[in-house]
C-alpha cells in the first residue's frame, strides 16, 4: 500500500510539473486506476477554496485513468461519520482534506484504518500514511498584525485561535507584525478549543471587547462566525485568516488568501521525507 501511495503521489507531481497531452502514453507503472476522495467542509463544491482543490485534482489527472469522489458533510457534527465511512470502505488510494476540522476528524478515525492514505492541505499533523502541505502562514499573519496595529484606535488587538498549541505560526506572525508597526500595541489572546464552535467565538469576542480590543484576527475556523456577530454589533473590525474568510465587507479589514491549486499539485515533493512541505 505504501508503494502504491508513493506511485500515486509521484504520478500527481509528474502530471502537474511536466504535463501530458496524450492519453495513450498516460499509464501508471501498475496499470492501476487510482481512486481519490476529497472531504470538503459544509460549504461544498462551490466554495472558492474547495473549488480550487477539486479543480487542481481534475486538472492534474485529466489525461489519466482515475476516479474522484467529493463528499460534502451535511453539518460539522457529521465530519467524523463521513471520514469513517470513507476510510472503512478501503477502496480509496488517497483521501484528501483541507478544513482543519475535517483533517482532525480523519485523524480521529485513522487509527482504525492505519493503511489508509491521507493528504492534508494546510494542516500539519501527520501519521505514518499521510502527507501534508503547509504554508508560510507567519508571513500573511505578520502583514495582518501590521495592518491591525496601524488601524487600532485603542492600541489593543484581539487574537482568537482554536487551540493554544495549534497554528502558532499565525499567532507569532501576527504578534510580530503588530509590534513592528506599533511597539505600544497590546495583543489579547484567547482560544475557542474548537474549529467549529461559533458560540465559543462569540463569548471570547465579548471578553476581548471588554478589554478594549477593537481589531481582531481570527484563526479559529467556524468559531469566527460567532466573533463576526459580536464585531458587527460593536462596529469593530476583523482580519480573516484563511481558516475562515467569509466575513462581510462591512467589518472585514483584510484577509489572508491562499492560492491552493499550485501547492496541491506539488504534494509529491515529500515522497519519502519525514517533514511537511512549506510553500
């Protein structure tokens, strides 16, 4: 299985970087039809980020014999059920995910199906049968911190993350950018302990508002929905990370946006190494 996984990912790399125009020449070493699945978040196939990933897979394999199934969970509470269903079927050579909550759900059930091959996009946790693409999140976060510090009227910023020991590249990048712009700025930090808890986001936002924060940076997935509700009510501003970038223009000061399609196609650089790719 590990050999097949390596062949599949290597194949993905060759398709994208070298390109191919003839289907007659497009046969893998084992004449195998590869089966790939992607679990999106609840926003589904038309969401910009999900669409980039879907288009990236289809573009890379368009001249080759493969099948591609897209699973859209009905709710965030359904992520683990969908993940379990895909891995238990044992019919896929590779299961992809991008949403941190979906990636976490795949990892939660993976121990029951240890030979399943997982691919994470923008999520750094790995198992023996998975690969990750991570990004230089600290760079976008630095610019977000700089913008926030230049925009605050109270000299207090709010950083709302999901978990205290996760996404620290965003956290330290944001704090560094804020201090580079304004040495006197204070960053109040808090964590929702979830990627899907909007209620926790609301509660924390209220707490940070009481501490005079007037510009927020959200790295808490769907928790940002709750943060946005408070910010809208208070007339404040938010900068979206790419974990959730759906704030409306009324409150959005800026956002981190990643072009996922190309890094997705470079998945394969990490064929046999033990570390994530950083784009």
